[in-house]
C-alpha cells in the first residue's frame, strides 16, 4: 500500500527578514514516533542599519512540520528513514553555478584507480561547468600514432608510456577550463603533481571490491597491468588491484580533494556503491571542490 500522510499548511512571515536563497529540506522518519518530521531550513538575510554602514547577517532558521504516517508500510518504518526524491540534475546545476565562478577557469584533474569512473564523471562535470573534457590516455594514444594504451605497454614498455603521460600533463597544465581524466598510475610520479596542482585535483576513491566487479565484468584486455593475470576473472583482478592500491594509496592522497563513494553511499543509506549515479558522484565532487576553493579564498573572500 502506498504511504499516505496528512497534509499540513503553514505560513511563515518573519518581521524585517528577507529570504535570500531557496529553502533546503530534509525528510526524516523516526520509528519511535508517529510523526513524519520535515525540516525546512531557510537562509535568511537580516539587515541592520548602523549609521553609514549596512551589516548583513546570515542565519539558518529550521522549521519543523509534522504529519501522520500511520499508513506507511512496515518495511519503510523499520528502515528508520524516508528520503524525498531529489532532482539531481537541478542540484548539480545549482552547485556548479556556486562553484564555477570561483574556479577562475582552472582545470580539474580527476585521479583514481582504473575503473573508478573518471571518464564518466568527468564528462558530467565538464558539461555542467561549461568546460571541455580531456582524456589523458587518449592524448597519449594520438601522440603514438593511434596505438592503444595496451599496445603502447606491449611494444614500448611502461616507462615509455609514463614519459608520454608526463609530457601530456605538462602541456595540459598550460591550458584552462578543462576537466581531465588521468591514468590510474599518473599519481606515481611527483613531477606530475607539480602540473596537476596548477588546477584542482580530485581523487575518486572507490572500494577495490567494486572496481574488481566493474573491470571483471567487461574484461581486462584494455588494462595492460591486469590482462596477463590468469584464473578466475574477479579473484585475479581483485588481487592485482589490491596490490596496486597499496602501492598508490599515499600518492592518491596528494589530491586537493577526495570523493569517497563509500561515504556517499553511507549518507544516502545505501549499501552498494554501484547504485550511485554519475550525477550523484559529480555533485559530491563539486561539494568537495567548493570546500577546497573556500579554504583557498578565505570562504570566497570578497563575496
């Protein structure tokens, strides 16, 4: 049976207060109560005139609404929470409008293990920010006559590939308004961080188990550091990825920001990170970028 809740109407007319932004809402359900609580937070600008100066003070005012949820199914009640659907595209757009101007055209470098979704999330970010998207591996492939990364490793070796990778990152560091998907091993050379730190670097941190499932499902032929492994696809992929992650973990931590898919899933009450959409991950990436830029600019100095 569909959940049925009684409707509640309210009016809120504070004196001398002006609502400066759209309200944010959260919907929570408490198993030990018979009420559905809706928390509505308004950012309010209160203006005071003090002689020749005007001081603007922002406060957060929560409002609570209650309604009955007697007809909610037991499975929903036992979960302890009920989340209202959000328009992810709208949230992403609004967040990009908040963050974009403060990037000042700086490039965004996505780092992370192979299969972490750098290309997919990168394209979402580039579109919403009005940036161009660039895949560093694709640039290297073009530089070497159209050979695939796997063929470059096979015929020229990993050192040759890493040299080309550094050359590509050096060139990209001179550009602006790009979202760049880097190779999984780009973080292993300190010189590459010199170039990437000219922009904002974002680590997409995905559990190794999820990475192994993704890669094993599509095969490892395009992954030169994996495709020679024998045996069960998932087990061998998981073991090799675990070893690579141990080698690179500290290097990934050099990124300016970290987007943990486990943390996102926990906040949304999900157990499987594979259920997260690229848009959801992109929203979190912008949240983390915003926090980093605020720290740089002193909470958007001058804004």
